[in-house]
C-alpha cells in the first residue's frame, strides 16, 4: 500500500526518507502501512484542521487522523505536519530541521498505530518508542537535512 507525501515544491527529496520513517515506526509496533498520506503544510492550514477536528483554535506541530477501527491490520490514515512549527521547534530544541521533522513524522505514525500520550505511563511509553525509532534513523535524518537545505 502506498504512503503518499504532499509537500511544497521547494522541498524535493523528502518523500523517500519520510516513507522510511513511517514504515520503521509502524514496524516497532508490529504494524504495516496501508494507505497513509503525509501532508507537509503551514501553521494556517494546520490551525484550521485543528480547529475543525479537535475544536482547538491554535496551530500545532503534527495532527494524526487514523482511519482504522481494528488494530490488527494495515494502518491507514493521514498525517499533517506544520513546517512552520517544525522550524521553530528545531531552533528551540537545538536540533536540525531534519531531526525535528523525523521526530514529528515518527510521533504521528505512532499515533496512527494506536499509541497515545494523555496519561503519564502512555507518554513515557510513546517517548521510548520514538527514541528507539529515531536511534535507527540516522540515514533518513541526513537525507531530510539535505532536502530541507536545498529548499
């Protein structure tokens, strides 16, 4: 099943590493991708999505929209990521933009796989899974950094 990536035209080269990150994050949860769309957007668009679907009138970094009611088949859903938030958070956390984009896509993919972080135990588990996925993603992060530097 395809993982599609909608991105601004000035950022070629993002699709392959983003797809690889989604596959790796889902594999940690023993899941496989079905139909997944990754939309790279801006604060205004993600704010409108957040307002419409979560009734929160503010921009956020990543939104996950899962379409599965069962958790034993392929994972289907959409990820919307604000490149504005990604850039701001990369500066705040003192990481590269590629590292922050990788963290956001892994975080979103884990949400699609059924993980959450509303309670402390869930939050610790999800952060540990993110860290594990990102430790093995150095090549994808480098590819994201190269693609973002060209844009």
